[in-house]
């Protein structure tokens, strides 16, 4: 890089990463009645980002792809803030806010390939408390780019259904088995975007992450279950290529994905050793229809927000009582300041729980 390109990069990265963190704060604390307060709390990080972006010059041809990725990430981030400001003026329409926040994973997908060569980007894609972990950063930086590691997608282009995205840690080695997290998106979502909800935790703590996309508009919560066979197909593909720890195979999900975690994960033939539904709906029939042998001793981690406006926290409390009464080993987390959003800060705790909690004796 020449002097001008270095200057562009050092001027652009800090406000870009700060603006993305601010968007993540909005996504985590989004609660429609408090939207104005949340926006006031983040300030206007888009202003320094826009100023740096507007001074971005031309780069040499060898860095064209790097520059293009940075430009796209900046454009998505700035567009997200612009849409949030418009939503604020228009009365905080939740659908408009969700569409705006949907630009975050697009920006992250463009930014991620730069992590291998740019330490600030690599640190951004680690959990905050591990960003000064020199040993972890060194292992990731020294890991040779391989086909079996990093971010990938199979039949999971935007708008497609039934495919999946995945992340395999850059320092993956078949010399030991790795935990697997299969994370299910919410209604009307997709696995390609939901990957970024979990990637930091998987990259920090060393887990293979798989994020399928439902076959229909959302998971098969009514009618024939077309999604469980597809999850098994995907699991076969992943287990056929990477070495998976069969005692640590987690099924988790948010909203409709959390509800389907119950639906699919409580089936007697389920291959998942642990379940972690987040912000999910639960009906007593789910527990009543489950085979007692499947529920007995099954580790289940339930997390729900006290402010959830879509699925009342009472549903989670009922699930806790009924599943525990049926013999499941339930860990229950009720989060006081959480609405119907994803509590990404729980991901490391869920991975620690996965590591520390043995599966059913029969598994």
C-alpha cells in the first residue's frame, strides 16, 4: 500500500467499525417504545464515517477488491443509519427498523474477508473481551487459507431457500473433534444473514457454525415438517467433511427458529445433543407430544426477554416449568432489558454451557 492508501485505511476503519458497533447496540436494545432513547444513546457515529468515506481516493489495481469490500461495507452502514433516522421521523415502524438493521450482516459479510490481513478487522470479529488475546489473534493470522475453513455458503444466495451458510474456524484441525452449532434464523429471515449473529462467538471460542435457511418463508411450524429432514441432510454434509464432537451438537434459534428448535429438537430421533431456544414461542402440546425418553435428561438452555412484545415471557416461564417437570435439565435465563431481539452477549455463555453440560446418558 502506498502512503495515500494507508492514510485512507487508517482514517476509514475506526469510524466504520465504531458505526457497526453502534448498529449492533440498536439491534440488541431495540424495543419500539424506547426507540428514540436507543437512538439518542448511540449518537451520530455515521457523521465521522461519512466524512472519512467521502475522502476515500482511488487505490492501485492490486487492492481493488479490498477497496470494493470497504466501499460496500461503508455504503451498507450509512444506508442503515439513514433508514433508521427516517424510521425515527416516521414513528419507528418496526418493519422499517428491521429492514434497516438487515444491512448489518451485508456490511459484515463484505468486511470479513479483510480480517486475514487487517488486525483491526480481525479483532472486530472476536468477542470484545478477547480482542487483546494475542495468542488467539496470532493463531488466526497464521492459519493458512484453506478450502475447509472460513465462511462459506451452499445454495444460500439471497432469496433462495433450503441452503445453508457455515463458518469453520481458520485454525480448524481434524486432530480433535469440534463442537457444532446449528443456529436457526427468525421468521422471514435467512441463514446467510443469521450467520453473523453467531460468528464472533464461534471464531473466539472455536466452534463450527452452521446456519440453514428454512425451506418455506419460515420454519415448518404448521403442516408437514419439511425442515427437519433438510437439517439432517445438512448435518450429514458437515459431519462428512469436518470432524464433529458428537457429544456437543447444539440446535439453537431465535423467534420462529427458537420455536422450531423445540419442534425438531424434541423429536425422538433428533441428533442434537443440546437445545437452546431464544425468544421462542412454546405450547404445552410440544412437551406433551415429545417422547419421554427424549426429554429425560436433555440439556435445554432457554433465554427470553422480559420486554418481549411478540412472544410473552410467560411462554418461556411455562416451558421452563413443564420441561423441567418432564425431566429435562433446563437452564433458564430471563433478561430484564431484552425485547424481541437477539442477546448476542449470551453466545459465549451458551458455548460454555454446551462444553460443561454432558448430553443425555443414552447419547
